[in-house]
């Protein structure tokens, strides 16, 4: 009889497979639907925790330092991510402000906090309190984190406005770029291997 810990279920078509050990840059794919079942994870728990703490530090810079400053005829103005959400909420498109707050502020913050919580206990070789709930939260938050879309929009705005105004990219934009890369690397990947480790 095969143990359930040795099985993996395709999240797209519910086909059941036996887990295999993967080498670097390898992934296993569902034969039925082509969905990715598992990827090789080269990060240790310590490395993931270090990157999660780095993401938390970058998040402070990305949220509270100006993403860009605009100057025209001696008048300058700068904006942070929080400012962009507040400006959107003052118009007739308040719903867009809620979506922006969820995708560029709330979801990434929750994702990083959950990762630090789970990984801090994993360093002690223990499961965190509410481990199953945290893991489900990490999986459900992954599609809502859209920092890279925000970064792309900010870069397009910088390029478009550079021809008309003096645009100075701020520390928040650099932190946002670094944060997007770190989050894709640690949270954008499959976190299901933590179930097996813990």
C-alpha cells in the first residue's frame, strides 16, 4: 500500500502520481493536462528565512520611500505606493483603489509575514501554530501578489513622463524592483515542499 505522503495530486485535473526526487532545474508535469506537479527547490529553510527577512526590510523601503519624484518649473512632487492608493480612493474609482491596495500592499505583506512565521518555526524543526492554515494562506495569496505588475507600470510611467517632465526614480522604485525579484524567488515558487520537510 502506498503512503499518502508519497503521492502528489495535480491541482488542475486531480490526477494522482507518485512523488519523485528531482534534480536541479527539473520539474514533473502531469501527463493528462500538462500542469506542473512539482519543481526542484534548491533553497534550504535557512536561505528562505533569510530571503523572507530581506523581503520584509525591502518592503519597508518600497512602501514608505518615494517611488518617483516629478519636477516641473521648480515645483516637485513625489509619491509612494501608499500615496497611489490614497489618490485612487479619492476619485470615482474607489474599487480600483481597493484592488490596488490588496495586490500591491496587503497580499505581499501577508505573504512575507506568513513565510517568516512558518520558516522561523521550521528553523527550530517544528511546525508553526496553525501550520495548515498558514500554508493554505500562502498558496491562496500567491496569485494576488502583483508587485511585478506595479513595477512594470511604474517603469512605463517613468519612461513616458521623462520626455515631458524631470522624473527622478526614487529609493522606493529600486526597493520595489528588488522586492519583486525576491518575492518571485521565494513566494512565487511552490511552497508545498515545506509540508514534506515539516
